[in-house]
C-alpha cells in the first residue's frame, strides 16, 4: 500500500494489515506509541457504534479505557472491570432471546434504526444491508471488550474479521499516520 492508497482507502482492515506487516518489518513507529494510538482508534471506533452497545457494561468499559489512556484510571481498574465488559458480550451471545427481554428489546432497537444511520456506522455501509441485528449487537459487544483490553494483548495483530464492519478508515487516519515502506 502506498501513501496515496493509504490516504484514499475506505478499508480500515486492509490498512491495519498493511500497518502490522510494516510493524513486523521494522516500522519506525512501532512500540508503545503505536499501541496507544491503535488503542485510541479502537475506542473511537466503539464510540462510532454506540447505538450497538446498549449495555452499560460495554459502555463503561470503553469509558474506563479512555480514562486509562488519559491517566485517570489504572491498569488494575481496567483489569478488574474487564470481566463485566466480556460478560456483556456473553449475555447477548448465549441468552435465549425469547426469555431475555433486554436482548429482545436491543434487537428491536437495532431493527428500528433508520437504514441511513446504521449504514453510517458500518464499513462498508453495505454491511448494514446484510447484518442480522442480534449478530451485530453480539459482535459489537465483543469488539468493545477487545478495544477495552487492547493494551493487554501480548502480541497485537489486526482485529478479527468479524470486527471490520466497526472500523472506519477515516478514523484510523486520525490516529495513525501512513507508516511508509520498510526501510524509509
């Protein structure tokens, strides 16, 4: 990927793959600074899908991570709260929608979102046309957990494919500059 492609891309997933490829091959910006920038990007991406994160635990996990990056929360606080954020994803994943009225309500709320609003949240926007509301809610909750715990990953890699609809190339460019080819 060259700089023109980076600056015009609408595929944050491809951009991240290129970034991590460059990082493995001696990208000058690798290390703590890049990890923090990516952490901020993932949290900003969560803000972009806030309506798909209806559970307080998911939202509080994102907010606590933002506080951590701002130096207003500790790694211990983040670690202690993480299981709540993960449990929010499990709730959507494993609940019986016929018995869990909250899950049923959240699914109905996603179905009621104007198509244009949902398309604006997802990348590419056409992902909204194929998305099943409960699956979107589940993947968004797991993505919030991933974003919250990103700084704890032993070997950061691009996020799983299931999170790509939540990643905006425009937002990525706000947090991470073009890494340049290896050797620059």
